């Protein structure tokens, strides 16, 4: 359905097309605004601005709804697995048994990194932050697969890009972790399944099925989230026809920030700080509310969800399952639950619709699995990769897609003449 909106700007009235999405969302199409009226819009942080039309993920922040290609996240978390969800996001439909087997086989083809990439990985100091290592190594992959640099990458290359990168990022993360603990890397055994293979490569030994399943659910919950900061970064870089490795590497760097994927590490550091400070989480709630204090409650609030983040609900259940299965009594979980309980009743948080988000409980599960805190955001990369690649592929296959090039409102100096102040 399409109709028009009228916009009156200083006596000049123009009509703007109103477009409606398949879930009833409406938008003003301003693509011809500057040509028609010589004006642009300004929207700090793109809070009200849609950058694209997309069929990958639908979320409704007010109702706490999240669906991948139309499938509710709750059903996928309960009935599917991460590799199948990755296939769904990237190929638009769930795989049949032949497609599923081929996808697993394509992941299994990359059970080791190219030798040169392993050499690059070996050059990073054990103290390096895993996000820097993963971002740099993914970008370096472009030097080993020149066929991906062709902007008109063929369908065959696109179809193998996701399983290849899923396999290689898993190895990059596990191999670098083993290096940081002074141990030899463990070869990938794709027949274990994606999540169990990763945990085995990280820690060796037998990985409990339920623990592997909990990680698989976490990866499903992180797989995509429409036009979040890092997915938008991947789209912006991809819109210049940069290759997939460069685009994904940029997405990894955007995710690194504390306000985005870096929040899961920041949540654990915050809980540790509260514990070390005596466990009085009410003191930290007051700090979060204090406008003069830069402290924010990490893992709380969200640009889109003004209701519970549906992923946080599922992760909280998985958190209880993992801690019980591993027989861990983590005081940080008690602090987290106390923080949540107080914040959800506090006027400051209620008024601003600040609820626990995906990062609030995920770090506690990662800690219970033995994953070091500085790898938590890299775990977000492992989950989010299929989403980034699905958004990149959708952009690159859209004949109407344009290079991302926003405008601005200039607020600097007006014209002035040069004076050599050095001669004054
Ligand atoms: C992710 O976009 C996505 O989809 C992201 C993500 C994904 O899957 O890709 O869901 C993953 O990034 C989750 C968010 C992880 N980040 C954090 O947990 C960091 C803590 N959260 C905040 O920094 C904040 O809530 C953001 C960054 C998440 C959202 O910020 P917005 O939308 O820009 O909101 P805002 O900064 O304008 O805040 C609105 C008000 C402000 O108060 P007032 O000026 O109105 O008085 O809420 C306050 C803020 O000060 N506020 C907080 C707060 N978050 C917002 N106050 C204390 N603690 C917080 N966490």
C-alpha cells in the first residue's frame, strides 16, 4: 500500500511517498527530498531513520518480538541449531536434508586455516585483545582468497562464503585462545557439530551435550538483529563493493565498542566490580542514575527494545541450566539477579524503558563455560557472523542498492581568507 504525506517547509509544500512493510511498519521515503525541496533530514544516531528495506530479520521493540526470516526466535532456539539458523538467514529458507548435509560438508571442508593465516595468527602477542586478532585475521583472509575480491562474486562463491567464514572464525578464536594459555591448538572435528567442536577446540576433553546445546542457543540468539550498529557498518562498507572479508572485519570492529557487543565483557567487569566493592548493587544503581556519573548499567537498555529483550529471557533460562549442570554457584549471578530485580522496579529505569538486554546474562554463561572475559565479545562475533553476511548478501544482490553516502549540516566557520600567522 502506498500513499503520500505532505510536508510544508517554510511555505513550500511537497509530497513524500509513504511506504508500508509486510508487518505494517510505515516510513516516509525521502530519497528525493533534497532534489525536490533542497533540504535534508538530520537524525543523530539514525534513531528514526531506516537505511534499507530488508527481509532478513523482523523485530518489534515495543512488543519484544524477534523473528529470523519470519520464524520466531523462541521456536528456533528450542527446535533448531545454529548451523541451520545460519543457513536460513543466508539462504532465506530452512534447508532440506540434502541442503543441510551439503552445508555441514562445506563447513567441514575448512577444518584448518591456510598455513599463511596460521603464521599471521602466531605473530599476535598472547596479550592481544581477541577482537583485534579476529578482525585483523578476517581481513587478512582476503589476501588468501583473491576470487572473493571480484565485486561480481559468483553465486557459487557467495554460497560457500558463509560456511567457510563460520569454520575459519571458529578456528581463529580457538587457536588464538590456546596460544594465550600456552597450549597447542586442537584440530577441528566438524562431525561433533558446530558448538561442540568449538568448545572441544577451546578446552579439549569431552564436552557435555547440554553445555554445547546452551552455547548453540546463545549463538542462535546472537545470529542477527536487523540494522544494529555493526550490521549497518557491514552494509556501509559492502555498499562500496568492498569484499566480504573487508566488510565483515569492519563489522567486527564496530561490535567491539562497549555500547554494542563490548557490553557483554563490560557486564562481567561491572559485576566483578560490584562484588569486589562488597556486593552493594544498589550503590551502583544510584551511580547509573546519576547524570554527573558516566557509569551506566552495562547490559541494560536498548536502542530498539522498549520492553524485555526476548533474547535476554531465553538466555536467563540457559544461564540457570548451565550453572546447574556444571554445578557452579556463581555469586555474580546472584548480583545480576539482584540488580535486575531492583532496576525493574526503579522509576528511573521504568520511565526510560530500560530492561536487561542480550548482553546482561550471556557473559555469566560464557564465564561458566570457562571462556575468558576478554573473549566474550568475540563470542558475539561467532554468533553474529551469519547475520552480517546475510545483510551483506541482501545488499549486494539488491539492484537498487546505492553506495552509502549520508549528507550533513555544516556548523563550522564561514568563508575567511588565509593569513600566515607564523609571520605575525
Ligand atoms: C547490543 O542495536 C542492537 O540491536 C544491538 C544489539 C544487537 O543484537 O546487535 O542488541 C546488541 O548492542 C545491546 C546493547 C548493549 N549495550 C549496553 O548494554 C550498554 C548499556 N546500554 C546503554 O549504553 C544504552 O542503553 C544503549 C547504548 C544500549 C542504547 O542507547 P540509546 O538508545 O542511544 O539511548 P540513550 O543513550 O539516548 O538513553 C536514553 C536515556 C538516557 O537518559 P536521559 O538522557 O533520558 O535522562 O536512558 C539512559 C540515558 O542516560 N540510559 C541509561 C542506560 N541506557 C540508557 N542509564 C543508565 N544505564 C543504562 N544502561
